[in-house]
């Protein structure tokens, strides 16, 4: 037996089965809606108009670019906003997948943040410290290094779980903090990889120009949209294949639903847990590389300490029902929300951005809360039954 | 000599090896310590050979760490060592850092002994930190702060209980939701109420207790002046231990966590017990948070608990779901924080790395000892009445 799983253990995946299986798209949609309405009530209770707040947030997302009635002047600004939204969506897809795959293996990966950080650290180190390579090669090397670093970080939690039974929730949270302080140490004042020219700024060296991910929409100088979004979508496709069309995915899911039965069927549960966590780390680490090579280009210790992207991955995955496609859609929602509430895009005369970013956290918490129990699904089911009876 | 005794001998040898090179003895050559560490490694290997694999390997690990640290310490100046290793100050700081952990860990013990995993401790702690500061501010005193903070923690805990007990949600997912919610709600209210200014400077503080024990060597310096809440946490630790293991109510409480069906059959309300336990646990965690904001750092910052709730949860596991064990674990984590805090006097970049020490230690503790400790049988499993 791989790990000291107690007999008859019920995993997170099996317990969330109700949410995962029932109700199609309706349940996540209503879940998000309820969370937004509740968030609106918070806005209302604190003396602001929720409708104009949400409208301002929506306009900041750039999603109005998709609306046919947006005027051509607005469209220019909307395009820039949409580029930023998709820029934020890219890592969210990847960290969301990192949580989703773990969920399928019956594990709750809260370590997306740490795996993302080690990915960024690996990417910036490779792309700024290795000289004399063609830009494209360096870029690929940096991405691969980030994926490897993330995978190692994730696999460590999986291995601890399989080998010693250490709860992955606690171990991944602790690994998050270890990654954070390791990064702050590396690039902080006097740290071994701190910027060689600016000795008083806690930041890494800037990556080689050639290693940047190419921008395909908007101006590169204005932080246009880089090709990372396609790599993220590709990763989502690969996850779909993995989970739905591969033996490895079958084994991971089998362990997720019932580790004991999987063991009985000849699947080594522990090995699958390590494998699943390695895949998760790989995805989240890749997310770190996308941000770093796409628009950050260097890593400040402050970025490491304030980044929350990995935690949003949890809500993204849960709202997306831990499927690849659902994760992509939920990532877009959260990318839009984060961009719409940012300092840069939200009009402070309508609603203060510092408040709005906390509103995003509240909405995120409500979504996770509503997903934790099949409340919405049960409610919708009852509603449908009543409607059917009435007609 | 049994395998276990060999492992304990390894720990002792490693400890002595470290003790020699630190003040007040401060041996300036690493050789005796290295010899002792080698002895620790031999004893550890002996323990693994005789069946105590986990304890034995831990002994080997301690031996190696002690040898490395002995070399590091003997190479650094005596002055530096004496500045960092002021034992009485370290002990006082350890108690201060351990206090919020102890409050939350006691909450965790109470909740998990009733069968509800409370990973929302972090959020409830944060709620206590914010509402404690706010309550002290508007209520005009630290008592109001503690009461309002505890109530806020209880409210968040009640939400967790509603989802985990009544709706039979997954405890871990629901608890994580509480953490996000608390982060958002406290951040939102903090920005709304205090804006850029932050909490006011004159925030009422929980007072320190002055004991006339300064004349006792070492111990006197450490406990002479500690916050009231430090003592409250220690007292509550004893109280919870007595309640859980020496009273009929405590027996019922534990039975709900071990075998809810049997408890239900015996006429104990599983639902009521679990609700009470979770709410009390939230209030305790909130007191720990309030200690942070109005007992320790004198202000509130967004997300200021910085994972302490999770460390407390690890302390619950490390302490094997016992209040005494939780205290020992909280002291251990508190000591590592206290040490990390004093190391900047040594070398700033390395000190940054040492900020990770409490988290690393938690990781090692959970990984190294969780296999040996058994949670309450029904911990984390929603109770379904058939």
C-alpha cells in the first residue's frame, strides 16, 4: 500500500461528486451569480451602488470589445483592456488546471502559488543568467526549467502524502511559504541573484530581450497580449486529453474517487498521487514562466510576496468543475474580475479599486463556499421538480 | 538498549553538540560537537536497524544538522552569537510567538475532537485580528476588542459549521472558503474604515502582566513582563485538557468525534456538539488573532496572520490532538520564529531565508510525525443519520 490511507477513506473528489456531476452548466453559472449578488449586497451595505460598481468593473475588463454596439472609439480602449484581461487569464488557466488535476486525484492542491513562484524563479534565472544562446532557445529553456521546478515542488507534496500521509493541504501551504521566502532571499538586498546593477533594489536581473514571449495583439511597449494564452489553451487541451483519453488520467481519477478500490484494481495510489501532483506543479510552474517571460521580465521580491494568482486558481478550478474547458471559462471570469477591479482600470470615483480587489476575494470565497456543499445543485433540482409538477 | 532509547540518545547527543558551541559555553572549535554529532548519527542508525525507522532517521537528521550548525557557529564571532542567543529574551519571544498559535491550536483541538476539520482557523484568526482592533478602537478599550474579535471569529465559525455540519460540505473546501471570505471581508472593511491611514496609533492594547520575579535567574527575565493573553492562552490550555479528558462533557465531546453514530444512539446531539465545538474553536482562534493586532504588533494589516492558522493546524496534528501536545508544538514553532526574528543581527540575506524556518519545520513535523499520530476516527466526515 502506497500510503497510510485509512480504510474506506472518502476523498475530496468523491465528496464533491454532487457538484461535479449534476446540473450541467447551470450549477456553476448560478453559483457565480449568487456570489456576485452577495458581493453586490456587500457593496450596497457599505453605501455604494452595486449596479454602477459592477458596470464600471465590466467596462474595465474590456469584454465590451466583444459587444457589437461598442463605438469604435471605446473599442480602442476596450481592446487594450481585453488584452490585460487575457494577460491575467493566462496564468489563471494554468494554476486552475493545477488545482483541477489534483482534485481529480482526490487531492486538494493549495500549493499552486508556491509552484507558480518556483516556476517564476526558475524562468527568470535561466532567461537572465544564461548568455550566448539564441533568444528562442533561451525562451524554451526558461519555460522548461519553470515546468521542471514547478513539477518538483508539486511532486514533493505528492511524495510526502504518499510516503508519510502528510496532508497535502498543510504541506502545500507550507511549501508556498518556503518558495516565497526562498524567492525573497534570492532577489532581496544582498541575495545571491539580486540585480547586478541596481544594488539597492530588491529585484532580479532583467531577462534577455530575445527570451520574451512574442506579443501578437497590441503594442509590445504597452504590455500587449503575448502568445502565452495559446500555450495555456494548449495545456488545457492536453489536460483534457490526459483526463479523458489516457490511461494515466484514468488511473489518476480512479485513485481520486476511491484509492482503496484503485489499489485493489492494481493501481498504485501513492504513485498516482505523486504523478498527479507533479503534473499540477508543472502546470503552475508554466504559469509562472508565462507571466515572467510575457510581461514581468524581472522578478521583484514585492511581486513574490503580494502575488495571489495561485490562490485564485482554487476558485477557478472549483467553479470550472475541475474540467479543462470549465477551468478555461472560469479563468476568463476571474481574469476579467481581477483586471476590472485593478488600480489601472477601475474609476475610483465610482468605486475604490482597493475595495474592489477585496470584493473579488469575497466573491471568490463565496464561490468556494457554495461549491463545498451541493446547495445550489440541490436547490436547482428542487426548483426544476416543482416547475415540472406545476406544468 | 531498545531502539527507541537509541533514538532518544541521538537527539540528546545532537542537542549537547549544539549547546557546547552556543553562549554561555561558546566552545570555539567544532571538533567536540562534530564527535558528538557523529555519535548521534551512529545512535540514529542503530535505532533504524532495530525497527524505529522514523525516530531513527530523525536522529540521524538532527545529528547532521547539529554538525553543520556547529561549524557555522564556531566560525562566526562570539559577539554575534551573544547578541542572537540571549536565552531569556529568546524564551520570552518564543512565548509571544507561540501564543497566537496556541489559541488557534486549542481551537483546532476542540473542533477536531468533535469531528470537524477546521482549516478555516486562519480566516477566523484574521477576523479576530481585524475585529479585535476595530472593537478596541470604537469600544474604547481592549476588553471590547477581545469580545468583538471573539464574536466575529464565532460568526465565521458558525458559517463553517453550517456548511460542514448541516449541509454536510467537505470540511476542507468549506474551511478554505472561510479563509478567502475572511481575507476579503477584513480587507474590505479595513480599506473602507481606515483607508490609507491604517489603524490609529493610539489603539488600546491588552496590558502586560508584571511579575516580581526578576530576581530568579533566566526564568525571571523571560516571564517578568508578558502580555495578559500569553497567560490566558496557557491557562486555557490546561482548562481544555481538563475539560476534554477529565469531565463527562468532554467524554461526550470526544465520542462525537470518534463515533458519532454511537454518540447519537446514546442520546448526545451530534449536531449541537459539533456546532458548539466549531464556534468555540473560532472564538479561540479569533483571540489568537486579536493578540496579534492589539497585543503584539499594535496595528492591523491586511492578511497579517500570514499562515499562522495553518501552522496552528499543523500544531494540532503534531500535538496529536491533545492540548498539551499542541502547546509543545506551538512552543517549538514559536521558538523557530523567535530565532528567525533575531538572526538579522547575524547576516541579513541569510536571515530572510530563516523566515521560512517555521514553515519548513511545520512541513517536517507534519511529514515526519503524522504517520504516527491518529486523528479522531470521524474527523472530517459529515455525519449522516440513517
